[in-house]
C-alpha cells in the first residue's frame, strides 16, 4: 500500500505538505478520494487524528508512523467512527493514542492566521470542523466572491448572530473584523470554550454575548424583540434534542430553521446556511432554505453556493456531503 502523503494538484499541495505558515489544521487524507478507502486523517497542529469505521490495520499504522516523521508530528491518535456517538461516554468517544506522545488536555492550532483551542480528550469532536475553513476565511476577509461581500458597510458597525455556535470559530473571525457577535448554543461547556477562542485571538469576550439555550426558541424570542443582524449563521448538527424544541433533524427540519432565521436578517444582510447531513441532497437543501425564506416574505437578491474545501476532495463514490449557501436578503 502506498504510504506517501496524498498530494493532489492545486491548493492542497502546500497545505498538506505542512508548508502553509498560517494553517496547521487540515485534512491530510480524505478516504477513497486520496486512495485510502474508509480512512480519514486530520492534522491538528502537532498531532494527527486518524478516523475510520474499521479498526486500524498494520499497514495503516505504518503509514501513520511515516506521516508522523515527515510532518514532525508529536503523536498520532485513532478514533473509530460511530453512528451511535450520542449514546457514548466522553471517555469512550474520545480518540486513543496509537503512536508517539500524548496530547495535553487542550492545545492550540492555527487556521488562516487565527488560533483555536482543540482537545482530543473531550469526546467525539475536537473543537473545530476543518471542512468549514474556507467559509471562516470568507467572514475574516469580508469576501464571499467578486461583488459579494459579507458585510455591506464597515464590519466595525456590523452585528452577527451565530446560532448553534459550538466553540464560536465563525464568531472569532467576525469579531476580528470588528463585528459584534451573539453566540447561541445548548452547551455551556462549548460557550466557555468559545470565550477562550476569543481570548486566544486578542478579542475580549465581554464585548460579545454568549447565550445558553435552544437556538430555535431564542431565535423566536429575538425576532419578537425586533433584533436584526448583518449576518445570521445557521450551522446546526445533523441531529440534536432539546427540552424546548424536541428532536431536530436537519434532513427534515432545515426549512423551518431557515424560516426562523430569515426575520433576524436585516435588509441587505446575509444568511449563511450550512448543512453536513449526507442524506439531504444539495438540491433539496437549497429548496428547503429558499422555502423557509419565502414563507417570511423575504427575497434573495444575491446567492453563492459552496461545498467542502479542496483537502476534502470529492469523487463519485464519495460525493460532497457539505452544503453551504450564502444568501443576501432584501
């Protein structure tokens, strides 16, 4: 089996070779598209995280050792992909060390020149979804595509509502442009994690709002009090459950989510809608988002669709799972 680092043409070459001075968190191997069926390898700063639905094989372990040496990695972790992760404990869901040095409880990585806190000991997720890197960069640079900015006026006067904010990485990018953010999440732990990400990037979290609670319920509450924002971000989990709203399934409920978010976008503002549910096609996703927006009497005046970045390559057997719509509303 070939153990050389996957080096497709184009932008991933510099990234995956470890030669990008502003980013050391990226996908190194993306399954069959990179010649490694069912194997996914992420570089997270000084550590590698290998993920697979199958146990790690001896050839894969040998490849990991070579990658560790090539990229001067301290330690390699393995996580078995699990569809029933919500029923797992933090310890059982966390990756296990297979080669090298153990990671500290938390450590820092760089992405597009910003710093984020990660952990390999907090359960299934590490604290940063690498496939959203290009969308974070769009906020950071205030540039979606030629002729389409995130903020129409000076970012320093803008407000951003980040629902399902997780560890607030989108908000960190917005805050670095000068925008003021409101962060909604159903986890106090992740909101605290988000505050730390703000501090790591020389942003005072006290200048921003962090709200614990059900995102759908809070969006209704904020709409009633007349809140309007320059950017509203929807990046929900595929599944979630709360006492207030019950079970949320992105495949089933995204249209209602867009309906709740659209009134919160000020005239000329932008709705960022993201979905990683593989069972929801891009066409259906876009249809549901537009249905939700239209049901509020709003119109889309400018749109841009994105998918996963080039270090998450797409092939016929592994089609794109990430769906992203940037929508300017009237």
